[in-house]
C-alpha cells in the first residue's frame, strides 16, 4: 500500500499554523501597547486588560472546544474557531474605544482556544 504523502504534510502544516496562532496574536501587538494607550487616551493598565481578556478567552475556548470536537469532529470545530477568531480580529480593527478592544480581544482569544 502506498501512503499519500501530501495528506500528512498538509496536516503538519495546518497544525503548525494553528499552534503559532496564539503567540503570534499576542506578540504582534505587545510592542504597540504604548501607542494604543496614546491613541485611545487611556492608561497603560487599560490596554493591558486586552491581554488579560485574550488569555481568559483562550482558556475558556479550550474548555469549550475540546468536548465539542470530541462529539462532532475536529474539522467543523476548527473552522468555527477560526471564524470566531476572525470576527474578534475585525472587532479589534474597528474598535471605537478601549472597552470594545478588550471585548474583541476576548473574542479573539476564544477563537484561538480551538488550536
């Protein structure tokens, strides 16, 4: 029997991309925190709440997606999680205030929990 080499290579690439999603999401905006605080006219502590909200969403996402993927399958759950992540990213992009940015970060973290 000949094993399909492309299927295992594709799976490794997808899993690698999913695994790097959380660190990349956090590390991309950490250097910009002072500028974000300046842009919204808030303290640095308020901007740091976005990181806390993201990690909280990530933790809750793991609790939610794990049992769900066991019951309905991994592929639909991963797709749903990536859609949730994209909604959070769009919310963060268009956030009119720091409160919206904190909420969008929590949604992003919830989506990242699927990884």
